[in-house]
C-alpha cells in the first residue's frame, strides 16, 4: 500500500477539465433507453409515462423505437436533469444511459 | 389474481390461496438484480463519469433498502390481505403501486440475469433445477406485473 496519496486531478488541469465540461453542458446530454428482451412493452410504456409525464401515444412511440431500433434517445437535457432521468429509469430497471451530445 | 374494485385511493385484487402463496414467494426473492447491472454510461470516460456512477450506485442501494422496508410494512399490514370466503382480497394503496411494480420488475430482470441474460427467453422449463427456479420466478413476476398494469390501464382506456 502506498504511503502517499496521488491527487486524482492534477491542479494544472483543472481549467481544461472545466472548459470541456462547460462545452459538454452547452451541447447537452442525451438520455438513451436500450432494448432488452425481458422488459414488457406495456411496462416500458408505463415507465416513460411516469418518468417524463408523457401522454401514452408519445410513450408508445419511444417504446417502439427501443423495441424496433434497439434504442431510443428519450430527451436532451442539462447534465443534472439527464442524471435525474437516468436515475429514475434505472429505478424501474430499464437499461438507460446518458451520453454527451456530439 | 384479478382486479375486483378500485377508487381514487386504492385498488383491490382477488387471489386464491395458491396465488397469494406464489406472490409472497416472488416478493420474497427481492432484490435480485446485481448492483453492477446498472450502468450510467456505456463508456465511462473520466473521473466525473465514475463519480456519477458512484452516485447512481448509492441512490439504487438506498432505493433497495427503502423497498425492503416498504415491502415488510405492506406484507405485515393486516389491511393488505383479508380472507373473504375461500379467497383472499389484497388491497393496495395507489401510492404502493409503482414501487411494487419496480420490485416485481427487479425480480423479473434479476431472474433473467441469473439465467445468463439470454436474447431468447426460454420457451420450456430448463432441466436444471436452479435454472428452472429462475425461469419460473421471471415468468411469475411478469405475470403479476401485467395484472397490476392491466388494472390501471383499464382505468385510462377509452
């Protein structure tokens, strides 16, 4: 075991990191739901309605996109909101991730 | 198990002795999904991503603990199950609906993971006893989920 701790972020890199994060924030973050063979279509639709407050028609559109195309970009948000939505979707055991918008 | 009645505060289901026993067995399996299953990002790039993953892991651990408490409270509440004639009536408050759905889905998905996360769900009961138990748990959790979903779906259908 090492006797000294190495900082995780070098002080001289702080500015670069924050600049990159600001740029990522401007582009926003994508909340993506991925297909799996185990979650029922009716369940996924229900979850989208609950988490995003969407009407059934919109929830079903995204559920079908997940089912037919393997994934659906559900929304583009700020970092905090994207994180919140992914947490909510994962609470329902859906495979949801957040990725920086390119 | 079928929906008997509902109002703005609660939903009431009718179950046989066998259905009640199976439901309690399925709920007793919670939690099933291994914590490592939940990924915030497919390709964590930096320390910020790892920190966000840590926060998600904490939030989900807290949720599991909370669900266990809620489940114990629900199952020990004398108003939840009531014997009427030869059948049971299970009364759920509206506020219990979504977390119970999450618990059942955890058992369904966790059992699927225990089966090796197959792309094709098993059409027959596996011969291996442990695998057969996982397959049964997955199907039964799904069955109860669909009864719950149908109950609220019926209310919003035109």
